[in-house]
C-alpha cells in the first residue's frame, strides 16, 4: 500500500521522526532497520513483523520486488529526498527505512532447549559498544552460530547501528538476554554446553582447543574483559599475540575463535 | 621543552590547526598521532621522528614519563582544554596529540630484502576505507606480520584515524607502497614469497592451507574484492561461510587468516 508523504510532520510517519534521538530513547518494542541489504534479510525472517517502510521516491522502482515481500496492507510511505531527510533528521543516503516490532525474548533455557544436538552458542558479557555487538553478530551469522546470549550490560543488538554493522546478522541469529551472568552460565551448563571463556589471560591456546558437540564461547569487553570470578570457574582460552601488543578487537577475536571452532583442523 | 600556548592562532602550533581539514589535504610529509596508547607506541619506534607534542594542561603530570622519552629539545606545547579544542577544531577528549615526520617509503624489493628467511607479508589492494586499513594493521601487529605492501589505491596507514583504529599497529609494522598491483606481486614472487589471495570465490579452504616459509596474504576491498586477473594467476583461498551470508568484514577476515597462518594446526 503506497502512501505519499509530503509533510514531514505527518502523523502517519511519526515512528520515523528524529531517528537518532529515538535511538537513544528507545521505541517501545519497535526497532528501525535501514538499507536495502538489511531490509532483505529482515523480510526473510518470519519472527519479525514489519509494520511499515519509508522509501525515497527515487528508489520505489528499483525496490519493487522488496515491496512485494511485505504482508498485504503494510503501509509503504513514499517521500522525496528532502522530506525524507526532514522526517529522519539527517540525510538517509540509503533511502530506505523500516519499522518492525521487537520480538518477545524467550527465557534462556527455552531458547537453548530449541537448539539442535550439535550447537554453537556465543555469550556476550558487558559489551556496551554497538560496533562490537554488530560485528560479533555478523561473524556469528557467517559461521552458523545457533544462538547468542546477552547479559544485562550488553547493548541491544536491534539498535539501528548494531543491525547495520552486523549486515543483518543481528536479525538472523536468535538471541535472548539472561537476568544475570550467573544465570547465563548456569543455563548453558544445564543444557550440557561446554563453556569456553575467551580472554588474553586464558590458560589454553585457541588453536589447540577441540570443540565439544555443544560449545558456548563467552566474550567480554576490550579493556575490562570477562569478570575474574567467571574466568576462575570456566575453561579459559587465549589467542597468543606478538610482542605484548595490545589485544585484538573483540569482534575480530570472535571471528578467529568461531572460525577455529567450526572449521579449524582440530587434531 | 614545555611551551605554554594561550592563543589558538599562535604560529608555533600551526601544524595542529584544524586537524580534520588537514587530514583531507595532507600534511606535507608529516602525520598526526593521537591518544596516549598510540603515542607510547610511536615513541618506541626509532624510524619515526616526533617533531612536537600538544598536550592538555590537565594531562602534563600524568604523562611526565612519556614526555621524558622525547628527544631533548622537542617542543611540548601545553594549552588548556578550551584553547586546545579551538586549535584542533573539535574536542580532543584524549588531550594529547603529536606531529611526526612521515618516513620515506623504501622500494618494495628493498623492504622485502630486509625481511628474515621465514616471513609473513600482507598485501592490501584497493582498500580505501581507513577503518579497514587500521583494523588490518592492528591484526598484522598482533600476529607478528613482518611487512605490509600497499597498492596505489589503498589509503594512507598514517592517516590519523587509521593509526587510531590500528591502536598503533600502523606504526609498528613496516610498510611501503608499490607502483602497481603487478609490481607488488612481481616483487613478492621474486623474493620467493608464495602469494595467497583471500577471496570469497577462492578455490582452497583456508583451514586446509599450510603456510610456506615465506607467505604473502593479499586482501581486497569488500564488495569489489581482488581483481579477476590477479585471482586468475595466484593461489586463491576462501573462508567458507554459512547459508550464503554476506562475506565477513575484510579486517576480520585478515585476523582469521593471519591466526590460521601463524597458529593454526596445519596438518
């Protein structure tokens, strides 16, 4: 259903107004996805309900097939570039935005119970940087991770920028949030996951690690890293680095570890 | 030599004025490094000559040991936060900047001839994104890469943002620029390097690759990738990905490949 918008203050497109400020305030169980690549990923995921699209009129023709993937009756608002930028509050170079409903997150044990017998899970602890969370989801999708668990401090993977950096990976890999780090680790252990904590101070070398049938990889923020009491009671693994150089970026580390766990010549 | 600056237009600190515009225009064989971590790396590298420092006065005391590492007589300009921000043109949260001389880049064959018998080199082709170039240098430093070769299209690793993203790695790993992609590959072959091109369409799987005593890893930009004619005449290697998902970020891919080539259980 195409609807022309000529007034940036039109109440129909309220959900798209001043995107950046709303990013910070939250959207009451909605999220914004931007760009054609991310939108195509979003529309392939049945667990998300797309409420509407906002398109630059110059893109309507080239995105016709994408519009065809929407549920019948979903509003597609069309505006010229000037009106669109005025609505959003900054230039939207990609010319395409969607508002979708945030899914209700399942309890951790329910999500874990839904996974196959052989499974790989990533746990994020205290990751407050959207670039890193997005980058880890991109890697998780690339290496077929079955689920991601977040602690309370890790930021929202459905934040606009995290989705963009993940190139849609945040929409692909199922995730949920645990009430505490302890609850997160406890649920993994109960579900027969071997928990591996990646840390520069880890005792084992990554390249020697053989994954179990169910493996969970825990990642902490650069700088503080994973909490000491967590490291004290899990299997810890490091990626040795040259000449005492500063540690790798956490998203890069996740890519290295996931590659090794899924494709390494573990022997 | 501490010199107080109270006037943002003081000619002594001309090199620090309007940093972002200068980033784009270039600095006539000089570069800017920012932040304590990067400055400490810079001062450990004898091939760089630091011409001066600009410090926020609130940081003078805590950075006393760093100032002590400078060559005698090197000017250390001190300004309050307000003057410093006015000089630079935006808020310098880290409160510390340096101007250093760009090194004269050696010819490719000279750099390669200086490397040990066992060596690992990274070649960057068409990488115009400073975040990616910085991220690859960070990984190159972490995995002890001996040298980096750049083609003409790859951006300057000594651009301020690339240095920052590299966490100083761009100052650690020696690099130079080749006159053309052909010249780059030719010099590697002449120096007995086995050239491996990383590409989503690569014929071999990374995890099966055994590095030679001298290995060069070529990386291309996300999207276009490495030129077809280059792929046609080199050994090509891919990182298999799940469900046709979009390729990994090139900096992450470099980390995965360097980890495998230096620490993988290759057998």
